[in-house]
C-alpha cells in the first residue's frame, strides 16, 4: 500500500478542523449586538411572548449569567446569548426580579 494513503485521513481531518475554525471565527467577527437583539425580539414575538408581544418590548443588556455575552430582556423573559449567537438559557420574571434589572 502506498505511503500517501496513510496521510489522507489526517489531511482530511486537518482540513475539516480548519474549515470549522474559519466558520466560527467568521461568526464571531461579524455578529453584532443588534443582530442578537433583533433575533431574540423575533423569537419573542413569534414564539414566547403571546398575542400582545411587540419587538419594542425588547432591550439588550450586558451578559447577566456566566458565559453570556448579551442578555436580551423582552417583557418578563430573559434570553442569555453567547458570542456565537447560541441561546444559553431563557429566564422568566422571577429571575428578572432577582437580577433587579
């Protein structure tokens, strides 16, 4: 068996790792606070807020829990979001009062 065949899996794994690193770097470099607030406001209006929910109910705050980049407060619901745009957790009014926001 030729020697280069042994290096193909390592080369493919390295290429996949490089592509994933580039993708996450691109996301981290281009996502803004406005993007996160708009996405969470859209989620609040369409899923979590009920019939009287409005996008204007939402405001962005500095991360309120460990690992959160930004916390978006919509009405009485808190969305804790990472730097890559992933929702860490969703809080409620009781948690909002404990944080005294």
